[in-house]
C-alpha cells in the first residue's frame, strides 16, 4: 500500500510541475484574473461565483487549488473531476464534458480528483443521480472558456480573425493559411488574453460532439484491476494506528460496562476506551473503541470484547410484527390522505370492474463491497481525514461538530469509494475515526468488518401497498387507489426512503388518483438506497399495472401507453419532470428490441415494466423461463432509457447493466430479518448477493434526446423487479406480490 501524500508533499509536487495554464470555473457574473509567470509557463485562474470576493491567491507565481483545466507546456492537459467516484463513472464523465468543449485530444488528458471546496466548485457530492445534471453547464463553460482564450491567442499571433480559426485535437488551426498551433505552445499567450464573457460562450450542439457519446474506458480502470491504492482501505499515513469500534446491536443502546483491562492486555492492543457519542445515528453512537498496531489485532480484540449494554432506550423493532400489523391495517382501508385527484369515488362506482392486490417488499442492506472505513488524524485543534464518502463536505462539518472545532480546521481528502449506493451519504464512520483519533492522540485507520456493516447500516426501508384499480367499459384504467403503509421516524414523518411523492409514477399524471398512508413506528436507522422510494414502490405499482391489464383483457404494453395519454410534461418548465412522450418512446423501444408479442414456448414469458425515477425514463422487458422446480432461466433483460445525451456510452451501459443486476440480486434473494431491534443477517452467507456466473444478458438501448443529461446510477433499477415478476407470471401463471422470490421457492 502506498502512503497518501500529506499536504506539504502535495504542495511540493505542485510547485515542481512545469508551467501551466490553469482555469478554475465557479460562477456566472464575477470574473477574476490572477496570473503568475514561471520560467516554463503560466498559471491562470478565474471563477464564476455569486460572491465578488477572490477565492484564489497567487503563491510563488502559481495557483495551487481548485482548478478544472490545467494545460502544461509539455502537452499534458490536466482535467479535474469534482465529485466523488463511487463506481458510477463520474471521474471519467465530467472530464469528458470539459474535453469536448475544449476540443482536447483525449490521449493528452490526465484526470485528477479535485480537492474538496464547495465554495469554489459548488456541489461536490454523489447521490440522487445528480452529479452530471448539476455540473453540466458549469464544466462545459470551463472547457469552452479555455478554448476561447486559446483561439484568441492564436488569432492574434497569426493576425487573423478568430472566426477563421477552428480547434481540434488539442490544437488551433487556420485552414486558409495552413497554420496550426498546439495548445501547449499557446498556453502562455492564452493566459494573457482577457477572460471571456461566459454567458456569451457558444457551447456545442449534440450534433457537433466528437468525444461525447463514445465508449471511453474509466480513467481508473487499469489501477482498479491491478490493485493499485485508490480506496479508503488503502490509506496509510505516518505513525498511523489501526482501530475497531463496537456498537450496540440494537440502535439506541449504550455501554454500561466492558472488559477494557482485559482487552488492553492483549497482544498488539495499545488502547481501549468507551466513547459516549452524541447518540446521532448519522454521526457518533456510543461504543467501545480499540486502538492497535494492526487491523488484525484491532478486530481480533473486538471479537473478545464483553460489553454489557444498557438497552433501555434501544429499539425493539420486529419485522414480523410489522408485517402482521400492515396486513391488518390494509383490511380496514383507512389512512391519511396524501393526494386526492379527480373523482375517484365516482369512477369506482361506475366502473365495469374493480381489482385489488396487496404487495410488500423487505428491508435491505446496502452491502458495499468495501465496508466502511476512514483514516483520521486529529491534533492541535485540527482534523485531517482520508475518506471514501459520498458527501465529503457534510462529513467534514459533522466531524467539526463532534470535535467542537471550526469546520475550516477540518480537511477531507476524497478517496475512491468501493461502493456507495447511498450508504456513504451518511458519515458515521468519519465521526467515529475522528473521535477515536482525538481520544487516542494518534492518527488511526478505522476499519469496519462485514458484520459491522450489516449490523449498522442505514437500511432500505420495507413497505406495503394495498392497491385498487377501476376498469371502465372500454377496458381502460379509470381510477387508482394506493393505501401506502410505511414507517414513521421520531419526527412523526416517514423515515428516509419511506415517503411517497407526487412525482412517483403513476401519481400526478393520472386524472383520478387517491393515495392514502398509514405509518408504523420505527427506530431502526434507514437511508437512501439506490433509487430511494422508487426501488420498492415500482415493484408494487408496475406489477399491479400488469395485473390490471390482464383484468381488462388487454396487452400490457398497449395498456401502459393508453395510461400515458398524449405527450406532455407533468410539470411545465421542469425538464427533470416526467414527460409522457419520452415515457411512451422508451416503452415502445424496449418492446420492439425484446420482440414483444412474439409467440413464446411453454414455460417462457416476457414481462414489461416502466418507471420514471431520478429524472430518467426507463422501460425494461425480462425474457424468462420457469421450469417445474421453479428454477428460472433469465434469457435476456432488455433496457430502453432516455436520460438526454449520453456522455460516455461505456459508462452509461455499465450503469444500466449494473442497476439491473443489482435489482435482480435483491429480487431473487435479499431480505433482512429484524427482531428485538437486531438485524439477523450477519454476512453474505445469509445475504446472498448474486454471483457473477448468474448475471444475465442485459441489452441496453438509449434514446438520446436533446435535454440536459441526467444521471444513470439509479433510474434503470426500479423497473427491473416488476419486469422480472411479470415475466414469471407470463411463463408460469404464478403471481409474486412479496419479495424476495426465494420465499416462494424460485432460484436461478
């Protein structure tokens, strides 16, 4: 494992680089030009911020922080990715956008992770499939501004109008005089040019893209497959010790006593102590910390801990009890009204027929391949952290609060994340590492085990839906009622991921809809899980639509398209809202590519599902065979999506395929049992993540519309579970209304 450079080493590396052109973009109105000259080049920075005060300062004639574009005189073009890389490909996608507008040759590009500074970069988190959407205009302008300054420099040198110059492959061309200048040669002169008016920049149209939309391998792929140190578990700093932390298995429990003296006497153990914490699950819960000279010694000692827990305030939650209560609640059909649109009672009264079904889905763990970890060094009123986090700025703020220091004295180094899926939006492991370092007086690397990760997750909340639909004389859906039974947090509101919003299909576009809600109490930590809300709701909603189509005696695809009606935005002026025309197009494309309607042999069927989630329109068709032993053969899953222009086709396909495989894994066999507040599943032998040899063939197709691009980490997941279950029904006649499939004897 390589040592992570400390700040003084980083600064020394920066100061010994060749001279560079450095562009830093943050805001729309204020322009600040700061320059410094070295013997081999020049650095330039500018910002686009609402604040008028400078955010950069010249040091040794060079800027050393927070850039998007740096062009070196040796020909290297450094592009900086501002968001955490959690496997979603953002570290490749954002620099591709910059390179496209810059007209940089991708072979000249070196991608680096930007430092954490939201005052300069804006949003620097990874969640909600929002990274591309929020960065799109900002980073396009960064590349376009750099290109404009290079063109201006070349035009002045040649004495020609800028309009006669063009750019391509890291060079400026003047075709009329057959002249060409590489960006590297123009860097010094370009830095002397006035900053362009960012609002006047002409950005490329999709038809002009040369790089975007192509398949580009991830910039870290070679390092990942060759085991080079990129992740939190790889971090090493001088004088570092290793830590483990044991918390009560039932959330809310506190330490009464522990065999600390016995633990301190163990080989390799240097210290052991109780941390009271602040009792905030997302920050620092009470527990026992162990500091040792190796990870093995720390974890081995933790396994020998004997802790008496005070569970008087701990949760006593039970999933089996919640299941029973939900079914009882569904029978009386009462609840708080969330949405009541149109004349639902009248529609049910005049319906040709009505149909009801009850659906449920379980709690789930994020289970990232890399368990939680963080390296922290707290000293002299400051804290430095090396963390695989999805929200570095928030994590730093939480650490500052725990330590009682100014947040300006907390520095977070963003490391590559070995799987997030929403889990690392909470930064409890960062707070724990900082608290342990502060009390032990040494830098520590805190490493959770898989068992820690399963026992102390922020789980995908389970849920229940008592659904009822009305079919009119024409076989159309005329009314929709969903009695949603979910869980309530201490604030008397639905827990994270357990709410229902009007953007959830089919609410808000259907003229006669009622959504009612009943909340059950819960004190188990929950959090965003890949496609929050939609990941569970889509299973119930899209499976029930298939049932309604059959009840109406109509083809499922035809029924779905009829529900959508004429093309329209559900929220005018909001391009992140659902568009029924975009929805219809992906449904038709998925059906076409999957061969919807073709004759199928006995025991084999196609299942369709559509869902709108995280600004993405996705339809999926599962092609599945079911034998007499309920063994499934998944021949293919066809995916059609519209998320605007595709940035990196390789990354887009990978994200869609990964979402489908993740959904298949959870649909088949994943569930958490909660009894007496404790998660019963401890590791993968009880939580069977899908293995590689069971992964299906996933064919992905995109409709590249001209809207602003939206993320892909989440929206391809929700339709997969209902498509699979609808295919099982088509193949076998068995309708699955509660997950996972393994409960019903299905296997792959």
